[in-house]
């Protein structure tokens, strides 16, 4: 960090957390996006990104079908207008207009009459949750199919059925959104979220809404770091971004993948591949300071787009912030992940935690005690109580002593919070007070 | 360590622990010192140090008022002759002659008549322990006040009171005691204890008495290390010593702060800021070998004078040896920390543990196995049993095997005791036996 | 490892575990060896080694009495033909022909009549197990004696006894067996076991049999490493081998001492002195993958011949594989460690575990992901399921992702198995599959 940035940070007021009623606003955005049939590519993604532009000045990027992105190739663009199964009486017994989950995502167009036996080879259900429609995809293997509730399947009689999928799979483009907020330094914080799922609310309209409102809050404040928000289709989208921006990834100092942040579960944080990157420690500090139940998982190469950012050729310090992880709630990838599954208090809590995490990252400077031999006399500066002999140190005085004791140039404020078991906020305030009295200087 | 010292240590007999009846002697010293009104400065401290000179040839050092010591300045010298509160009937209802805790330590002189309401702004009590007088100070903020039991306060009626504090606060000096015992090497072991408290027995007449009798015991024996005993007023005293002796602190190889070593609680050791310095490991080894309940605390920048010795500009390997820590016993800083609060067996145990700790430090040499390829044949040297086939190794034979196996030049005897889970005494004896048979050589 | 070896390993099929009915075969060998009176030296050892030559082409090595081996000297050779105690009625009350444990191993020849009182100074019993004969030795202190059950001792009356030990202790030689199996590389895996015990089945005919049948299995397969099997008398035998082969020990990359591998207890592994050598981690991985109860002990310089291989002048990566450790089963070093004490399922399990351990060591290569930026597209290579959206990753797909993610040149397959918590077999298969598709290359 350059000298001027560091001093700017040091003298700056802590950002005022001027929150709008964020959970209501996030929920309204989720409601607006919920009906759209998204996929890896196509009009649904474009419509989604256009709606996000009403909130933040998002750049919409596109990559043509067939473009090589590392080991992959951008697939054909998929669009769908309608789909149904009719019985011989002409009744629509499965109807895409009622739920876009009914179609195997990326299905080829089809229109034919077939027997029940043949139809069944194209149907997907969830026997263990017989009322829910599963969400299934076939991106990279050309196929067609329908997803329906197991009860619907059980009710099918031996009949001739008309199946219609009015879709197209043609050369086109992959589309994603990118929003860059420049800060005092070129170092970037990446916030990335996947946008490829159709009508699934927690996975991942919650992540999209959280990213949008984090971006709005950060845009209104001074920032030490620059911030890059990505709204990409899962896997292929982050691979495309990395392929197109390979020269730039060295600027990424910290990153968070946001996914499934609106359910009632406790917060789950999955560490980056580096395991103890500053972002990992910042998240854990915030979760510890808050005190609510939470879990921290080691990195594993399965999950969301951290798989790509943490591939060994990049190994970026990017962790994944979730509530209940993928596959660990019964509603996961089913029609039950709907608007009612979203909990407003959880959304607000996810927002607040992410704000605190970024506050740690923004303020985690290293200072040097300017009076390293013995303690400075805090009392004469009004920083210490005047009556001696009490049994307990006062919390904020302890924070001052910890910051002084560990500000030897090799501990940053996060190190000090960890070692002292005090909240980051107390350590940050102590550093600000000591700085004001000339007892600390930032490491340049 | 130089060659000659190392060899001297290696060939020397283990020091004979020729203990006087130490706990009785320590207790007699505590009784003698108890009535004196000590403070940061003044006649009480000087009288205390003169009494200690009856036991050890202590040098009494003084630093004039106003001397700059790092960020601090030596305060004015405080002396007091008398103090009381009289009611309108002329009865002394609070009397310094009965307990020197009754005066807020460092009170300005005062003599006036005041109402109950005004008086109350100068009174300190402990509502949760209504029969005890609290100990309070106002060293660095000019003020006056009285400390009394909460019951006394409750009994005060709406009356006119005469308050008298016959004290003086004038330019003078800060006084401390220093006793240096030279050893075979220039490396020093520091033992420091605070002497500024008035009539409080455990905090810290117990620490003073323990330091005095440790010094007497060490003076009677050969010593590898030199020893420096400091008897200083808390905080400002150690800051003054460090300021006056800055060039010398590099000689301090190990250090212990002694405080509150006479209560019935288990032993508490607080690690140095280095966390795993040799002194830290020596203390923990002794506590583990002994097996009695104890606790080991991580370093924190609050407590006793380790705060100064472990400030980042010094970062000396100095830990704090206590029984119940400051603030963790109800009698702490109250009139209940009196002569009856001291337990003679605890005093004796603190003495014995400190002796063992210093024995570890004195004997913790590194040796090199002179027969490193395969085991040497211990049997032909009479170091091993002659009948084979028994199920268990004998403890002292195991100690021999451990010392041989780990004496590769990178493990000292404390390392070996830790790895083997054997007592340091067994490891030390094994090393001595192997040395006698030429199977080890000291690292020079 | 050289380029060609590494590539050979990479392209080779996993060794087919073509097990003969190993536990029955091992037990037959144990039965054959059980009656022989072995010792440090002498005909019993030679006869034992000749029997082993029926199974593997063992070289029999000898070292003459008086040869200096490091700090030791090869002892005289001991042979025994007969021994007994007769009472005054001429009845043999203790008879070597009934159990070779009856003689203190290495007893001097004796033939005399003595009183009960004098006889008792030469008798060894186990009062806590009054029906069992203890096993005792006096290798390095010239003595004679008998071992008998405590009940036998109690039945002795005040009589004159005739004692006869028809033994000889003369210049001769120490004998051991060595079997070297060359592999693709010069790096060696050492498997060593002690052969000096007379009629004790678990300690250590079980270890001898296991080593023999491991050697047979390995001889039938391609091997990356060379293998050296040692069958030596305890302590002096391994010291003699190390002394005669000092220039060669640098080739030893991994080693296992085998002892007490046939009892019903769970497996115990004692780490090498290096604590986390590859062999230590390989054993622990196999025990964890298997899931059965087991224990892992830290290194200590007491036990079997790991004492010599792990002496500080060698510090070889040699651990000890046992079931119940020495001294931890009541039958240890008594006549109750007989043929019935051996459990065939335990023998088979010890064999199978050792095979798996050596399989880990043989296959623990390091590979480099050839597509390190983002994941490669596994689906187009048929390595990944085609329908997306399922809640759980499939185990073998997870193994592929883990191998890809960690194959950055600094993790070998054992590292990956440890970090992923997947079985080594799954990781090994994933690496083979990825290698086949050109997605990995071995580190050369």
C-alpha cells in the first residue's frame, strides 16, 4: 500500500454505516427476478442483468459461442418460449408456464407423440419429496426432458402423450455483468455470485440481491480498495471471466463468493484454498465477534465458483460466504426454494456480516508503536482512568494496551484482535485513538 | 556460553538445596513490613528497603523527581504522617493510624470542615464487601480522599465533618532496591517484585519475601547465571530501572515477576510475550513434574511489571509467577489481604517451585551423544540391568535412552524432558551419568 | 526419482494383489519354527534361517565373535543341548526338553549339587502368573539360571538338587538372514524383524512369518523401490548389520520393524524418530482408510530394533508395526505366548495392512495438473456425470477434483488423501484416470 493511501486510511473517519432498509429492498429485488427463466445463456440472463442495471451501473459483457476459455468452449445460446406435456385428452399435465423448473434446463426442442414408457426416460422427479419439482440441467450433453413432482409422475396413466419444448440452441453468446468501483488503491476486492438458476430464490437470487446492495452501500463511501462485482453464470461464467481477464487477477487481494444467503440457517464460511488468507481470518473474526452460531469449513474443490478462482493456477484468496451450504437443505434445487423460503432477518444478517467483513479488510492496517520502550503514560492523555487499584481493567483500556504491545510492525489489527480475543471494533477504535495522540504511525 | 562455563556446569554437583525453614522466615519478614505505609515514593519505601538490607546486601537507588524516564516523568515524593475524619462531636470516625488503607494513596494535604454531601465525593467503599476497606490510589491526578468500609459510610449522619490529611507532595525522589549476584557467566536472570503497596500482605509482601529468600539461597551456591533482584514501585519503578539501565537489558536471558505468592490458590504462571521462551518452558516443566493443579495463562499486556519488560521495544523473556492472579480473589486490594490471608504452606510451595524453576534454567545444557550410531552398550558400564526380558523399562534407564537418542546437538535437556514426558530431575541425572562415562559432551 | 522410473510407475497397472491363503501359510511356518531354541547366536538361529530359505532365497550372513560393531562386540556363540533340575530322588523337576524357556538364555554350563537356598538364587518365576514360565536372558553378564512357573517354585522342598546345564559359550559367530529384492530404483524399503527368541509365538515368530510372506508377495510384482528384508537377533543383530553396511544406509527411504503381529489386539504403530516421515503418514493413512480401531504412538527410544535404526547418528525413517506392544499383553515373554495365542484373522489382517502400506509408498507420486487454470472440462472426457443439479458430488468425481486442485507440484498423492479425507485408493484411481487423459504429468 502506498504512503498516501495508508495515511488517508489512517486519518479517515470510519465509514458511516448508513444502511437503507436493506432486507426489504433485497427482498423486493428477489421478487422481481424470481419469475424469470435463467440459464447459462440466453434472454433470461440478459433480462436479469438489465433489471440489476436499475440498481447499479452494471456493465453487461458478452462472449460469443465457440470462444475457447481455457479447457472449455462457450456453449450455444439456449432460449425457450414454452413447453408442456399433454395427455391424449389434450390436457396440459405439465406446463412450463406454471414453473420454469418443469423443463430440463438446456433441453433441445422437441415436439412429438410418445408412449408413457418412452416419456418416462425423459422425466426427473424426487421420490423422497413427492410434492416438489426438482431442478435439473443438461448443459453439456444434448438431451431433452421434464422435471415434475413425484406425485405427478405417479398419476400418469398408460396413454399417448404429446411433448412440446419450444426452445432453441443456436450460436449466440454468454452474458455476464460486471461492476467496478475504484478505490484509493488498485488492489481489488472481488465479490462474485452466480446468476444461472431459474426460479430458485435462495440459490441464488439471495446472493445476487446481497451483492447488489453491498455494491450500493460501498459506492456511497470512501474505499481503500477497489471493488469488482461479478454476476456470472456458474462455472463457465467465472471461467470465461478469468480467461478474458487473466492479466488482471493479480490485483485481487481478497474475494468472496456469495451464495444461498437468505435461508434461516446459521452462517457457513468456506475458507479459500490458502486456508488462512486475510479474507478467511477477517470473516472468522466477524463471526466470532458476533457470537452467533456459525460454521467454518475447510476449502474443498466442490461448491460454487471458488472452484475456479481457487484452481491451482490462480489460487486466489477467495472464500465462500453462505448460510446453509449447497445440498444441505432439503429445498435445495427444488421448487420449494421459493419466495417463502427466504427469511428477511437472515438476509439482513447476511448483509450486515458482509459489511463488517469488508470493514475489517478496509481497516486492517499495520501500525508501529512510537513509544515502544515501556508503556506510554496514557493517563496524561486522558486515555486511562485516574483512580488506581480497581480489580479489572476496562475493556477499552485493554484494547489500547494490546494495540500498543503488539504494534511492532509485524502485527496488523486483525492479528491483534485475534491475539487479544477482543472485538475488531474495539481494536480499531483503540488504534484510531492512539493514532490521534501520535502514539502510532502506519506502516508505509 | 563459553567453553569453560559449560564444562564447569557439566562437572559441577547439582546445587544442594540446603533450605532454611523458609516459610517461617518469609512470614516473619512479611509481619515486619506489614504496618508500613508504602507508596510509589517516600519514607515508607525507604524504610522497607532498609529492613530488606538486614537480609541481603541490597543497593538502594534513587531517581529525582522530574527525571524523564521514557514517556514518563518521576513524580513528586509523597509522605504522610496522619489523617482522619472527625464528626462534629470531635470523634475520629476514620483514622489513618488504624489502617493506612484509609487514605487515598497520594492524597494532597487537606484540613477543612465540610458537609456530608461534599465529603461523600471524596469517599471510596466496596458495597459488595461492606466490612472491608478498599485500597485506592490517585498517583497521577491530584486529588484527596478516604477509603472506608461500606458499613462505615452507611453509618454517616448528616453532620459537619472535619477532614485532615497531614501529607506532603514535594520534589524528592523515587527509591528502589537492587541486588546483583554475579555468576559464572554474564547472562542474567532477573527477579523483580513490586514494593509500592501499603498494608497488603499477599499483594505484595509475599512477593518481596519470596524474592529476598530466593536471593539468600542462590547466594549460598555456585551459579552459572548472574542474578539481578529488583524491588521497585510498580510501573514507574520498572520504567525508571529500564530507562536507567537500557544498555544492560541485553544480558537478561530469563526473568520472573513475583506477585501474590502467599494465598491458598493454585499456582498461576503467565507466559512472557515470547510465549515459548526458555523461562516459560522451564516453569511449565516444573509445574507438570510436580503434578499439583496449576494454570498457565498466555501473555496479556495487563498485570504487573511484565507489562514494561515485555513492551515491544524490550520484549524480554520475562514471565509472571503468581498464585491467584490480581483481581481474581475477593480480598484483592482490600483490608482483607492481611497477615491472616497468608498461608505458610503456599509460601513454602512458591519458594520450592521457584527454586526448581531456577534449577532447570541453571542446568538446561545441550549435550552431544559421543556414540550416535546405535545405542552404546550401557550394560558394560553398569548403567543397565543385567537380566533381560522384563516387560517394562526402568525409569532411569529410559531417561538414559532418551538423553542419548535426542542429544544430537539440537535438543537441550528441557527439550528432552518435554519429549520424553519424564521429570527434568531424571533427565538431568541421566545426563550427569552419561557425561561421567564420556558418552556425552557439552555443546560449547 | 529418475524420469524413466517415474514414467514407468505412472503408466504401470496397480499391482494385482494376488494373495495366497496367507494366514494359513504363515501359521504353518510359525508351527515349524516354534520348537527351536533360538538365542542371540548359535545353532537355533542357523536352523531357523535354513527353514526360511525354503520360502525365500535368503542370504545367511555371519560375523565372528569379538568383531567390534560400533560400541559393542559380537558375543561368544551360545549353544545348548540339555538342561534340568533333579531332586534327591533323581526326578527331573525342571526339564529343558519340555520347554526351552526353562533355561536362562545364555546360561553358562553348570553341573553340581546344591541346596534349595542356593538354587533359589538362580531361579526366575512370575508370582502374578503362577502357572506360566517366564522368559529371561543374561546375554552380557555371565550367569546361569532356570525359569519355572511360580507353582513349581512353591512346591520345592528343602532338599539337595542336581542342576545340569549342558551348554557351551565359545568363540563362534553371530548369524542373520538378508534378502534383497531389487526394484526400478535404488531407493530401498527396509523390513526388519527379530529372530532371537526361543519358543515364543507372537514375539516374534509372527513377525518372521509376516516378513517372509510379504517378501514372497513383493517378489511376484513389479516394484518401484528395492526391498531389503532383515532377519536379525535383536539389538546386537541390527547393530552388526548397521556397522557392516554403514555406507549403504542412505538408500533406505522407508522402513518397518515387524513384531508381535499375530495377537488379537488392535494394530499399534509407533512412529519413526522423524515423527512425520512418509512411512509414518502412509501407515496412518492405511489405518484411517480401514477404519478399524488402532493406536499410533510417538517414537520413544525403547522397544525393538527401531532403537538402532533411529539412533541419532542414523535417524532413519523406520517405524514399528505391531498389534499389542511389548509388555502390554500378560502373555508377553512367558510360556503363554504359544501357538494358541496366535489368531489367524489377526495375522491375515497384519499382512493385508502391510501390503496396503507398501502400496501407498509405491504409488505416492507427485503429479502436476496440466490444466491448472480453472477446472478442465471433465464431462467431455467421460469423467463427470451429464445431468447437473444433484445435491451431492459423487465420491470418485470429488477425488478427481481434489487431485486436480492439489496437483500443483507440492502435494503428493498421500498429501491429497490426507487433505481430502478420501481413501488413498480413490485418490490413486483418480490420478490414474487423469493421467490417462493427459491432465496430469508426473513430477520428474
